[in-house]
């Protein structure tokens, strides 16, 4: 029994809900529109239908909305007392959404029926208000945000909607809107692709609207168009002002204008501070080059001075009485004993001085040429000391032919050895010379004289100074296990 009563209650509630829901619709379920019947019996449904359409969201009761819209439009088509010649601007509403166009027309119809006012401007304003109120209420689900409707609503909120229909020549009946790119005004040098969109709100003669635009700083002439966009793909760095005008008149009389100023920064290498920095760096580099050149010239001058002093000291030492006396004595003895050796000795002596004169302008000579001078000099000294003075040279041929040395350095070192050591048959003086890719070494075991000669150390100082002017590699010398060793860099 309880189950039966429960079923009856549920059935009654369902019926009540269905009846209640049915009463929400402005047209009966079995309503059929007959265009041949009198309009009076249908007119009573029009305002309730419009009210329902204005209050119902687009995403609800779509089938019923279609049925109600069809009824209102059919009634309008055959009604001789009410005529809506859709104005050109209403096509924009249809382009946004067809239901908005219906709301515009139905707002117009409702206003005329309620007020009996057929003034076109008043009816248009009523229709636009109906559409904008519906759009602003949030019931236009699925339509999305429309810049056109947003700006038209701002005009309405400012109380200027009716002025859009003002036909006075100088009236404010046209508004232009420019969509600026990115919403900023300063761009990097590679952000140089610009696309501008613009449109007009004009309800009098929207089809006669013409645009013209100009980009100050890029092109100084107006360009006329009916399109609502323009693109600049590769603008160079600079300051610009994009201006666009709209007018109903071909001569752009009483035109409205919108503008957008922006700038494109030059690339880093064209920035003024960067150019200044480069200029300063360039000047600094030039100054360093000049300073280095001056330093090089000073080194060259000092090297020439050192060379002249070296040549002077060397020639002086070679022509000192002891050297000549010893050389001539040796030559005299050879002439008496062996004329052929005397001739060879004389030739070696002559060749030695010839080499000194030949290389006095050179900063460096091949190691092979320096060894030839040394062997010539050693032959002269050999004629004096015989087997008591011995020279051992162990230098690879490739090193001798490719590496260089300061001229007469080896001769000066052998000269020092002879000057500061005792030479006798019982204790021969042996000089070893050997080299690798980087350096040449001169070594002799020390047999020091009891009395030292003047000028000790001047030869090594001279050689070290000349190397210092030519390279950062250093000359080294010193005693090591009873031997005196000198190492010269090979260049």
C-alpha cells in the first residue's frame, strides 16, 4: 500500500513540474503559426516571447529558442504595421552571432509595440540596448568577448549612443579603434615585425567608411585602404608613430584618428654607448700599438748601440798588443818551420776579421755560420796552443741549419775560456759544445789562472744583454761540479 502511495506522489510531482515547466515557455506546446489568420490573435504573444528570449541564456532550451525566434520573425514578415529594414550596421551583429541580430530586431519590435514610436533612431537605439544588455548580462554564452561590442557598450555607458545617429556634418558619429601590438612601446632590434588592426564604429553609413594610414619615421605619405589591417615585416631601428584615420567622406573631411607611438632599439653594436666604448678601445689599442712601436724602436736603438759597443770592444780586444803579439809570434815560427801552415794560419786570421766585419749588421745568424766562425777562430788559437787546447762539437745537422744565435757569441765564450784558464800539455783544456732543439751548451772544466785578467764577466754580460733585447728566453751560466757551463737559447 505504501509503495502505491509513493508512486502516486512521484507521478503527481512530475506532472506538476512538467506543467510548471511548460508554463515557462511563451508559446503553447501545440502552437502552430498560420500566416493566413488575423495578426491580432498572434500579437499578444510577441512581447512575452521577446521577454523570454531576453531572459534565457543561449545555452538553454535551444530548440524552444529556435521555435520562438521563428515565430517572431514570421510574424514580422507578414505584419503590415511594423517594418524593420535591417540597417547596414546590423550585419556586424550577425557576423558576431546570429542570435545577437535576433535580439537587436526583437528589442526594436518590443519598443515599437510598447511605445507606438516608429522613429528609426529611437527604434535602433532600443534594439542596440536590447542586444548590449543581453551581452553584458552574461547570458550570451558561447559568443565570447567581442571588441566591437565592448567599445559599443562603452559608448552607451557614456550616454553617447544616440549621437551615433546624428547626421550633422561635424557630429561625433564615428569612432576608430586601433589594436596596438604587444601592448608596449619599446622593442628590441629583432622585435621588428608589426601588424596593426583597426576598425570603425559608424551606424550611419558603415559601407562608405574608408581608412588611411601613415607610419611617421618610415614613409611620409598617406596610404588609403578599405582593409582593417596593415603589416610591416622588417622595420629598421628608430622612432615611429603609426596613425590611422577613418571617414565617410573621400576627402577625409571630419576624419577621426587613432595613433600609436613606439621605438625599436638599435642592436648592441649600434648603441651609442657601445660605439663610444669601441672608440675608446680603439684609441687605447692605437695608443698601445704606438707605445709598443716606440718601445720596439727604443729596443732596436739600444740593440744597435749594444752591437756597436760590442763590435768596438771586440775589435779592440782582437787588435790588442797581446793578441797581435801572440798571433805574429806564432805566424813567424810557422814561416820558419812550415810555410804551408803559415799560409793557412794567415788565411784563418784574415777570415776571422772578415767574419767580424761581415756579421756586424746582423741581430741573428744561423748556428752553422756561427760554428764556422768559431772553428776559424779555434784554428788560430790551435796554432798557438797545439793539442793543449781541444774543442769537441756535437750538434745535429738539422739544428745547425735551422736554429739561430746572436753573432760571435761562441767566439766570445771560447775567448773567455782561454783568457781565464791555464792551458798546458800536461792539463789540456777541453771545451765541449752540444745542442738540442731549444738551446746550445758550452762546457769546460775549470783550471783557473792565479792572476785574473781585466774585463772578467764583460763578455757574458754583453751576450745576455743582446739576448734580452731579442727574446724573453734567458742566458744561464755558472759552476757545476768543477765545470763552468753556459747555456744559450736557440731562436
